[in-house]
C-alpha cells in the first residue's frame, strides 16, 4: 500500500512537471521529448489503477505514433520559430484575458462543486477478477458498442484520405512509374532497330521527344 502511494505521487509529480516543461521549453524538440515523458508517467498512473490496456495503448499509440511523428516533422521541417514568435506580443492581451476567464471559471467550478452522497454506490460494479482488463474492454466494445466503434474507424479513415488528397501535390517535370504501361510492353515497343548506312553518322532524337 505504501509503495502504491509513493509511485502515485512520483508519477503525478513527474507528469505535471513534464507537462509544464512542454509549454515552457524553447526548443520544440525538447518539448516533444517532455511530452513523451508525460505520456509514460500517465501510463504508469493507468497501471496503478489496474487499467493496463489503457496504459499500453497510451504508450503504443501516442508515444509510438503521434509524438514520434511530430518529433520527425519538427526535425525535418525547417520552421523559423523566431519568426513565429515575433507577433506573439500582439495577441498577448487577448490570450491573457481568455486565460484569466478560464481560470476564474475553474476556480468557481471546483469551489462550488460537491460530490453526491451516493457517488460510491452509484458507480458500476467492477468486473470479475477472473476476466482480464483487456478482455472485458473487448467484450464491451465489440458487443454493445460495435457499431459506434466501426463508425469512428470509418470517420478516421475518411479524414485520413481527405488529408492526403488535400495535401498531395503533383509536381511537373518528374517521371513517374506507370505499371500498366510497363506490363503492356512488348518487343515491338521496347526495342527499336535502326539501319545505319555505312559511313553515315547516327543521330538520336532528344530524350524528351519520341522518335
């Protein structure tokens, strides 16, 4: 029990500290690394709660895909962050006002909200200890919420295709592979026999023109 409390406070403090460093670090690569550290600490908190499947998903999906992809994008793109921060002071009054309003709302919310008396009894009964956490989630997702799960996957697929279509740009002057043309080649189209007279020079057409 003492070890659980120690690890809880350790993961919590590390998660909060890394989250603060994400937005305060000047180097964007360091921000992404602190974000990965925050994800790992959040996964540790999920493990303490007994939700090992959510911890695995957090590490595999967010750390393995989102954070690493963002890190590669930041490293490969030559983004001038100094130029981006040049106009930040112009939006500081509006951003500060919105931040103060949100802070006041949060203070009023946590100051006036109280947990109901039957909160503990109203919660759902825990799953059987004989059923693993991953199996219990799978039974719920693929039975009661299977249509919602498939709809969410379809929406993500359409969003991915739309992003590819909107950002795909075909540059001119670049030779591209055409599989149908390569498969349809025969000796008549792949080879050209030129008869050169004795003593005459052979002139070939330019590469960008067909003979």
